[in-house]
């Protein structure tokens, strides 16, 4: 026969085996733990039945009546019973300690120590005073009831899981009943043949373990059973939270507004168990949109038209003056099967963009709780749509910025990286755009060995359109300047070309120069551009060359030749010519005063003895000092030519 020490060793080995097998798998959920208990009980019961069947087949043979054989069958069943109890014990531990606290862990440790004391007592057969034994058993009993009250895991079961757990617990009760009956019967049979035999009931540890498993199983069964009616409510609330989260996160997961509308429609219908629904959206960009659920567009239109024609208030318009007996009115709609309707506005930035309508076939089908839930969904959907639109605007702004960067790169490539010079003059230029891209243009081109063409132009408007026209002006300049045209003829041909390129209201002001180093003459034509500032070194005077001329594109006919002319001026060493756009003379300071022609002329007079580059830098420095800011409202462009 097995000794108490052998039984204790088996208890320890079984305990550590099941503790390891359960605790190592952190992915087990609540129903999985109960399945483990059920599977262990099933295997143990099947094995027990096999052995009992074998014993019954022996009938009244000598072997069947042999005490050693009977003890062997008993020990097998006892081992299976203990294995099942310890499997249940380790699973119940996981459930009890699901949401840990210091107090709970300490209580469990006290319970565990008490069990180990009892197990040691049973294994070593230590004599303990009866009073102490009673105290330990009372403590274990109290701890069993205290620990069995920890049922927080039950709240996280859905309706289906609760029914599964109830079934598994019922089967566990069956296994417990079977083993208690089997072990007790076998124990009595052995005790008749050997009165000194110590059966299952004589081991205090076995009784404590059995008590713990039975009490926690009963508690679990009753708590789950009484929580069944609340399962649907809990699941509904959970679904509401999930739906609210879907609507809130739709800005991150969805690609367009229509996806947000579909999520709102699906979430609202599932939360209040609506039989049908529609979502009507009025968009300034996309017009009228209608999203439906289990209702045709024709049916929804009939209901809307009926409510509108009969002036039924408070149904779709959310007015405080609600029409009573709405179900009676809905019943009057031809072919309509619906008797309840509730509607919610979809508001974005304080503006109602649509209406969500939910319908049921039963009268008075919506309560205040349902109304509150869907109202929350509708409000959150409005916020999500607003955020979605803001994000779309941000994306469009970013795309626009990227396009502007590309346009700026292209525009810079249109301006020359180096300017023509010779032994007679030097040129310096400056350009700064008010926007990412500007419409000011300057360039030089060598016509022949003694002639250089120079141009400065200003396209009306700003931004990419102005930059586009600037590129057209560059093409015209490079194609016409090479033909050695008279400046007036250059302007006439340029105007003729731009007549077909510029839209109505757009124009380009320009001044075109041909510097001839052989004759020392500058021949030029002005097309509505700013007058040239000229410093005559021999006289020490400065002045503006105010010649007539109309901007390119202003006169769209052959009569343009009447509005432009060729002018010429002789240049001498140290003469200076400053070309500029109106952004410089019209630049304002904080008092709204303009830089004007007088200040530009004064800035030139201060540095007439300097190089072209130094003169250029000085004028721009004076300009920024005057404006008091690096932020400009119009493009700054200038060219300084100093003759040698």
C-alpha cells in the first residue's frame, strides 16, 4: 500500500506540473482555463472508467478480491482525482489573481502556506494539538470563502462565453461527484479488509483542496448564472464604445468622407437595433448625397416628402415643437412599413451639413438612452468630418507648397546665372520675390561682338501665373533679340506674340536696351515700365528717362506701334544706369510712406564712385533700412550698369 509520504510526494509533483503547464501559457483566456479543467477531468474520468471496467470484468475471481489489487485500483482513482483537483486549483488561482492587489496576493500566500502546512502534516504524520488543527482548518475555511469571492473575471465574459463556462462547470461538478463516489466506495471496500487503512477522508489536505475547488466552482457557477441577464447590456455598451472609437479614429484609418458617413450609419444602426436608416448629406462641393441601410432611396424620399408636405415638426428638423403621434403619420405614408423615426443633425463648424434618420417597424421604438447614444455618435462624426476636412486642407496646402517650391526652382532657372559684360561696362543684378515665385524678369544677350541686349520686365500679378508669363517673356526675348531688331520693332513683335498668350487684364511692363560699344550709344524702348534712373558722370547729375510707352498686352492690335518708340542716349565712362521694378519705388515703411523715386535717386548719389555690385548692394541696403522689415509686399528687382 502507498504510504502518506508517497501520497505527499505525488501531491507535490502534481501541483508543480499543473502550475507550470497553466502559468507558462499567458495567452490563456477565461474559457480556455475552464476547458483545461474540463479536459483534465474528462481524461481522468475515462481512465478511471477503464480501470473500473477491467475490475468488474474479473468478477469474483481471486484477483478481484485481493486487497492489493483493490488498493491498486483505489490508488489509481485517487491519483486521477488528485490530478483533477490540482488542475482545477491552479486554474482557479489564475482566475482569482486576474486583477491583482497587494491585499489579494498576501491573502493567497497565507492560504498557500496553510495548505503546505497541512500537506506536510499529512505526509510526515506529525502530531499536532487538536486545537491548533482546528484553528488551521478554520483559517483555511475562511480563506477559501474570502478568495472565492474574487469573481472580477466574470464581468469580461460575453453572453456566449458565459453559457460555455456554465456548461464546463456543470461537467466539472459531474467529475467531482463521480470521483467522490468512486474513491469513497473503494475506500470503504479496502477498509473492510484492512481496518487500519487511511482513506481519502483521513487526509486533511485532500479535504481542504476538495473544499476549495467545490466552493469556488459553486461561486463561479452562481455568479455567472446571475450575470447572464446583464450580458446583453454589457455587450451593447462595449459595442457602443467600439463604435464610438471607430468614428473617432476614422480620420486616421479612412480615405474619404464617405467612409466616415458609412461608419456612422453602421454604428448607429447596430447600437440601437434600428430596422433601417438613411444619412442625407448636403455638400457645397459634391452636392446632395444619400446613404441608406435596408431602405430604398424611393422609400426614404416618400417619407421625407410626406413629413415636409404635412409640416410635421420635430421629426427631421430637430425643432423643440415636436409633433405627437408620429407613428400615426408614418403609417399614413403609402407603402411604408415603419412606425418609429428619430433624426439627428450632422454639424460641422456650427453648420448643419446633413441628417441621420433611424427607423423601426414598431411604434415608440426608440428610448432616451438610444437617442443619447446616437446623438453622441452624430456629434463625434461631425468632429471627425471637420478634422478630416482640416487634414485635407493641410494636405492640399502641403501639395501647394511643394508645387510652389518646384515653381520657384523653375523661376530661378529662368533668371540668368551670369550677365553679359565687356570692356565698356559691368552689370550687377538683384531679385527677391514677395511670394514663393515672382513675375519680375531681367536678362542680357550678346547680339554680336559690339552689341548687347538688356531687358527688365514686370509681369502683372503674382504667384505661379506671373512666373508662367515670365517664362513666355524669356522665350520672346531670346528669340527676337538675336534678330538685331530695332528696340521699337522688338516691342511691336513682342506685343504681337503676347496678344495670344496673356489673358484679358494681364500685361507685362518692360524696357529693352541695345548697348552698342562701338558707337557708345544706348538705344532703348520703354513699354510702360518704370523710368530709367541715369547718372551722367561728366555733369555729376542724376535723372529719370521718362519716355512714352504702353505695357505689352495692353493694346491688342496693330495700333500698338503708335504707343511705343525708340530712344537713344550716349554713354560715357563712369555713367551709371539703374533699372528696377515698381516693387522698389513703391516699398513702404511702417508709416505707409513709399521709398519713391527721390530716395532711390539719393541712394545712388551716395555711391556713384563705387562698382556696379557695390552700388547695387547699397541701394538694396537703403531699401531694407527704409522698410524696416525683411517681409516684402511686392517683388524687388534691379539691375545696375556702370560704364567704363
